[in-house]
């Protein structure tokens, strides 16, 4: 099967051909903004005296967090704290702003209200920096160096508490879900109102992608008779992953990495596993637990392999999506840091300028490759899910 369907490619070409001049101008402006924005982000991060560690900087920007870090480090850092929600079976619920936990030993410039009645923050010895005492539960909360939330009672004993906070990835998911709930009901309503007429506006922009998933993914993989049953899930999954990937490429908003977070891709893969398992017919399970026409000694080897394969398929979906999206962010950030490493953080200006021209040019190139990857990873995940559904519902051939 071709990666780009003829209908999809033709439709997108027809839609973009009249606007080539505008697109070229927009791409140039975006290139400049991305280059200066990313370089400025690293430059601001290196302005605190000590030279930043590249590995720590990259992991910090691609990892999930309890805040949205915009730019800077130390006293000049600007970030948006997010709600911390914790539940302890013994002590109950706690909810407070992560501003009280994210000091890292320094006073950050927060885009939120620090003053919360009945709360007090202090600097602790934990890797996260601050600590917060909740008067309703009488628990003290801290963050360790990995961003994990810990709770202790008044005696100093560790208390089991579930971290149900709205982290950066969770907020990113909420943004994408809100966008989908805003967009797709309008597109569906436009189809009902303009039945039989040429699409326009938002409907015209999304129709090539919708038809592409239906005609080139669902029907060939599952079959025309059963494709409509799985099409809502496939379309939802495709657009959710695609929009999450695009959100992660928007500069200056905190470097969202939703689909590069294992927890998110694990849930998506779990949905695929559950649907595949529930949809599996007699023919599907028969080929797994008792392959026809296979000698008994071979079955003793083949059946365990097939059983492992049931769990391996969704695991591959999860790992592929997480690794590919995370790797793209790492490459772009590493190219940005290359300028400062070779210039010895400003000590060798000539080397920095020479490397910067190459690094920024290649970084911009990688950014546009990431736009393609954003689509391809959503497509590959949806295609493999459709293939698993088709395999589970395939009828026996006589």
C-alpha cells in the first residue's frame, strides 16, 4: 500500500496550488522564528552563570512536568504552574498550585497567583526544591529530582498518595481534545447542511484526511463491510495523535511532548489491544491457540510465540510512537545546543557563528521533517491498528 494515497495527494495539491506564494512567505517567516526562538531559549537558559548541561537541558524539555516552562533559568525563569491533585486512601484529597513545589532553591517568576489561603511553602532538601503543607489533610508534599510527588505525614513518615495532577502532557491532551470537540461537530454539521454540495472552509480542509483514512486505511485493512464499525475510533486516534504531534512543534509555549510520553501512548495501545481482543472471532483465536495444518511439535513452539505476539503488537505501537516523537525533539534541541558547545558558550565567537549557520539551517530543515513525521506517525499508528482489527475479524477462507 502506498504511504500517500493518490486521492489525498491530489486533493492537498489542488488546495495548496493557488496559495504557493503565501505558503513560501509563511515558511520563511516560520523558519526565522523557529531558528531565533530555539536559539534564544538555549541562550536564555545559559545566562545564569554556570553553563547548562546539554543532556539535562534536553531531558528537562521533553519530560513531563508539573509546570509549563517557557524560558529562562533561575531568578529570571518564566513558567506557568499547573494544579497538583493528590489522593491518599488514608488522608483524602489535596489540591494546590505547583508553584509551591517548583522553586529549585530560587525564586521563579510565575504567571500565576502564589497566594493560596491556608498554605505555606518552604524550601526543602528534596531535589524538587520547595514543599507544601496541606492543612486539610495535614500532609506535606515534595517533588524529587525526577518530578515524582511524595507525601509525608506530621510524623515524617512516607504516606501512599496517588498523583492525579494536571501535568504538562495532561494539559496538552485537554487542549487537543477541546480542539477536536470544537472542530469536528462543526464539520459534521456542515455535511448535514450542505449535503451533495462542494465542501468549503474547515470542511474542505479536513475532508481529504477523513477520506484518506476511510478509503486508504480502514477499508483496505478491515474490509468494506466492517470498516464503518471501526472508523470512528480510527479517525479519533489519527487526529488525536496528529494534533498532539503538531502541538509539540509550536514554539514558545513550553515544548509539549504529549505523544512522546509513555503514559499517553500506553493508553492508546491499550485501547487497540482491548478492541482487537474483543473483536477477535473464532477463526482469529483458532489460528493463535491451535494453528491448522501445523504438526504438533511445531505447535508447541508456535503457540507460545503467537500468545506473546498478542501483547507484543500493542507494545510495538506504544514504543514506536513514543521513540519517534521523542527522538525528533531530541535532535532539534541537540542541534541547537551544538552552537553553544562548539563556541564554548561564547568564548569562541567565530566558531559559534560558523557552526550556527549550519546548525540553524539543519535545525529548520529538521523542523519541517518533523511536520512530515507528525503526519506519518499518526498514519502508521492508525494503519497498524486497522490491520490488527482486520486480522481479528477476518473470516475463514474455504
